[in-house]
């Protein structure tokens, strides 16, 4: 099985500026979504309404906003990128499932699927050469 060290070596050998820009854009996207959910909690409650019978809706509400805010910043700067992205996976899976349990919104489903695929890619790729992780590793 591939180790994190071998994945990092591969990613650092195959680094491109557009991938770093995509990672930063993903982090900014999560951060903006976190701001939207923090300022419009009724929107978040409306989105997870189809799942209210499953319990834990308040836990979800209190998990989504901080995970997006903190995770978005970490991803944008390339600091603990894989951990921040793994924290986003349950939220993204929930965003995909909500479309099948509740009212189907094609736009939201496509957005959630695209962001999910980019997130999974960066979980394997890592933060890349132009990141805080790489800079900290090079100074030690």
C-alpha cells in the first residue's frame, strides 16, 4: 500500500502551479461556505431537514460551520491539508445524500460531486510543493 511519504514524494515531483491554485480555490470555497452557513443557519437547517429524523442534526450544524471555516483556511495555506480534507468528507457525503433523500437539486448535486472528487484527489495528492507543509518540512 502507498505510504504518505511516497505520495508526498510523487506529488512534489509532479507539482504544477495550477494544482496549487486549485487547492487554494478549494480552501477558499470551503471557507466561504463556512461563512455562508454561519451567517445563514436557517439555510443549513433547511438543507438538512430531510435528515432530521436520523438524529444528531444539531451536532451536524455545529460540525459543518467550524469544519468549513478552519478546514478551508488550512487547505488554502496547505497546512495539514489531508487532515482538513478528511474532515470535509462526511459533510460532502451528506451534501450528496441530501439530494437523494430530500428534493433533488441538480445544481447542488453536481457542485457536491465535483467538490467531492477534487477533495478525494487532494487527499491522495497532498498539499504540494507550494504550501506551508512543504516550507516547514524544508526548514527542519
